[in-house]
C-alpha cells in the first residue's frame, strides 16, 4: 500500500503544469550557462591572443602618432615636455609591438611543460635557501600544484575553456548560489499544504495506512523528484557540452581545505590565512564533493520546505513564509557581522559550495567553524529535526474530513 501511495504522489506531481514549467526554467538556465561559458572562452582566446594585442597596439600607435604630430605643429615652450613624454610613450608602444610580433612567431614553439619543469627546478632551489616558514609553505604548495599539472598534462589555462567538466562544476556552483533555494521552494512549497483541501485529505486518510506513511510518501516524492530533476538535468548538459566541446581534464589540481586563524595586528584582532594550509585534489574529486554538497543542501532544504508546508494549511502562506525566510536571512547575512559568524550553524547559508570546499568561506564569514565536517553535521541534524517536527505535528493534527 505504501508503494501505491508513492506512485500516486509521482503521478500527481507529473500531472501538474507547474512541474514542467519549473523544469523548463531550469533547462533554460542551464542553456544560458552554456552560452555564457562559450562566450567567456571566446573572449579569453580573443583577448589573450598575440593577434589581438598586435591589433590594439597598432591602433594605439596610430592614435599616438597623430597626437604627437598635432603637438609638434603647435610646438611652444609649454608643450615641449609633453612632446618628449608622448614620444617616449610612442617608442615604448613600438617596442611592445615588435615583441608581440615576435611572440606570434614563436607561439607555436612554446611548450608549457618545459616552462613548468623550469619553474619546478627554481622552486626546489629556492626551498633549499628559504628560511621563512610562510614563504616555504607557499613554495611547497606551488610545487605541489605544478607537479600535479605536469604529471597529468594539465595546461595552466585549462579552466578558461568551456569543456564538459568545467561546465559541470560551474553549473553546480552557480545554481547552488543563485537558483537552488528559490527553485526548490516554488517546486515543493505547496506539496503538503495544498492537500489540506478536505476532499483530497479524505481520500488519503481513509486508506488503510497510517498518517505517517501518507506524509512520508509525499516527502519521498518531494526529495527524489527534486534531486532527480536538478542533478539529472545537470548531468545531461555535462554530457552534451562534453560531446561537442570535449570533456576536458579531470585531473586539474584544485585547492581545498584552506585554513585561517585570528591574529593580533596593530592592536586589533584580524583574520589571517595560514600560509601553506590546504591541499590539492583532482578536479574529478572536487566535482564529486560539489555534487555531494549540492545533494546535501537539496535534502535539508526540501525537508525544511516540507516542514513549513506541513505546519501551514495554505499553499500561498507556505510559499510566502519560505521565500521570506530565505530573503530575510540573506539580508541579515549581508548586514550583520554577528550573524555571519554564526552562519556556520545555519543550513540556509550552505549554498556557497566553492567557498566551503576551498575553505575560503571562513574569510567571508569570519567563522573558523565553517568547515566541511560542520556543514555535514548541521545538515544531518537539521534534516532529522525538521522531519521529526513534520511527522509529529501531522500525526496529532485534527483534520476534519
């Protein structure tokens, strides 16, 4: 019977126009991200090419020559120094143009691997002579990054290309920070409150199953439909971009676990990064951690929405309360230093996936407790508390049918 309830809830969910509208909006958002990523790649290739630099320098030289000629035609004592300065700048531009043309000629011969090997040798030599512990820690970290890049053949500018893996990571980070909470509210907020319609509840509660099972069937459908629609769409776009543009390097080194400490500086307590803290992991592992954090946030957010929808008998009020909570906490987060320091224990602030993974979320909030283990523990506890409240309230509620 419980299986039948779950199937019935899925049928009801996918019979609503709202389900397809929200899915279409998420697909549209993912498509826009593809366009943005592709535009960023084209701009990177354009603005970092020797051809573009040569074109800019030639235009600047032409303008400067006209400017100098105008000054020379009306030369007076007052503009002599300006003419000298303008000529010197023109000479500098011409030298830069020659260098840019030389770079264009030798570009095909440049081997980033040789540069990386040379850089590694220099760092190893510097480490032998370095006595400052902070500088030594930084050099060791840079050595780790270069070694990983060289071992796995990862170009220094790999992150600037619109490959499948880069798009996937970018989608997760951006969606979590901008769209996810509001999308989940619109998708789920009326899932239970809408059922307080007497005719609907009468049908549900006359079934030979307990109220708990009726409510759990709704929760399961909310949870799995939210996880499935969001993460499956992201995966499909990852495959699409990967097949068209290439999947990219899964081994690019990503820095995670950066640590901070409070120190006294000029009589004030300031937050300072511990040099050399953190370590590098492959982009594939970084992606898996990002997917885990996104999935964890979806679980706790859906459970929170589920609780509100259970407590409130009006779907309009349910949506309003949920959205107001998100907006209110975001406003307080921006305005209150105290709240930011407490935000490590408030799941609503767990959308900054990149900051949580890298550890730099601590520099934004000032909370040394804002670490990955804290996020996991608080999310699990919050989920259990919200679900328990929902089940207890629904079981004891007097529903007229």
